[in-house]
C-alpha cells in the first residue's frame, strides 16, 4: 500500500464491530474514517454523518462529497433474533449492498469490503470446517445477507471494482451488547447471580474482536495492493469450542465457581446448528492473515477491559 492518506467510509460504525474497527483503523496512522449510520460512532477521531435511513439516496449524498478510497460496509439488519422485519431485511441486507456497488462505480471508489456472516451457511449435519464453497442457508437473516452480498460481488466484478465479503464467525470481546454471551456472563457472574444457559453443546468458532479488526485491515491493504482480489472469505480461527467450555473458561478466569452456570436451564433454539467452525485457509493464502488470539487470552483480555471500563465509569460519577 502506498503512503498516501487512505480515506475510508464505514457504514454501521456505531455497531460493535464498527466502533472497534474505526478505533483500530484510526490507530494505523494512514487511515482517516467517516462513519455513516443512524447513530453516531462513539470513537474519537471519526467524522460522524448521521442519516435518517440506510438507503442509496442517503449514502449517495455522502459518497459524492467524500472522495473515498474504500467502503467497508458493516451495516446489517437482523443480528438480534427478535429483528425479523421482512421489509428491513430486504432493504438493508439484500438491496443496500448492491446500491453500495452502484454508488462506488458512480463516485470512483475502487475498493469494497462487505461484512458477511457465518449465518450464511446451511447446517452441514457433519463435524467439519465450512469452506466458502459450502451450501448457503435459506433462513431469513442468513439468506438475506448471502443473496445481497453475492449479487453485489457479481456486480462489482462486472464493473471491475475490487470487492470482497468477509464471512465473520462468532465475535466476542469487551463492549458487546448485553444479550451476547460474554456480556451476559460477565454481568451475572460479577453480581454472583446464576446464569441460565442452554446445555452448551453447540460448537462455535469464537474469534476475538481485535483479530476481526486486524483481518479487515489486512484485507483492505490487500485490496489496495491487488486490484484483482475478489470473492468470499471466512474470517475465523478454524478452532471449534463448545459454548459450555467457553462459559466454563469465562467463569474460571473471573475466579468464580462454575456452579453459577446453569447449563440446560434454557432450551436449545429451534434449528440450532450444532457445529459451525470455519476454514480460514483461503483468507490466509490470499491476504496473509490468521487469528493470533487464543481463546484463553481473548477471555482474559475481555474480562480485564470490562473491569477497566467499569472502574473508569465509576470514577466519572
């Protein structure tokens, strides 16, 4: 990558990955970021542009004035299981990625990174790592993500725009939403309260937030260096861990009894995929990236940073 300042538009910058990514990119010293969304990004050093909706019109108004080198499209709808508004799923997950490509063509942006999801994969019914060529799901959330991004990638290839989708697996770390596993574990365990959990036998590919940010950054560099880079890549560790083992290790690192973890007090979700671990060989080959943070270190960092944030908040009161 050359030495010029790299100007990046991030959609969905107020989200968990978005906020951490902007902090990471701004820390590189060669990237300046603009966040576009319905809520502001709380990170310092970012230009926030609030829009009333995530649409081609609102993003177009920003991109025509911005002079951006790349767009990192993180905005999505339906991450929370309760968010299943069909119109929103179609507009944001299916239509908006295509609009992003059309706007990039119009404004001369040559690099796009789409944030995909491991939810795009169908349950394989077998214990092996999923590859980018495996069968995709027909679920509402995963299906809307997959269909929109795949169409956008096809359009980008047609217009000779470098575009990739990073299918991100189970991200964890400090600052997650309250309903997420790490936050719910910490919140309840810290107060000495029992944590209601499923049996926890489902196996997931847990990836620490800093590794996710580094993977997106490395992909951005690769896109800028190689105008022919394109396609779909798994952003994952390749290591499977049961939800049960994740929770047990979390309690251990907090120095608390595992008796507070009430495995089996919640039912498994209907249609739960019992084994979802990614194969990251393709991203490693094309971009030269792989996750560095072990689960043990990631959980230790998560607990430490949540505690530090709590101390800072207490001092401000």
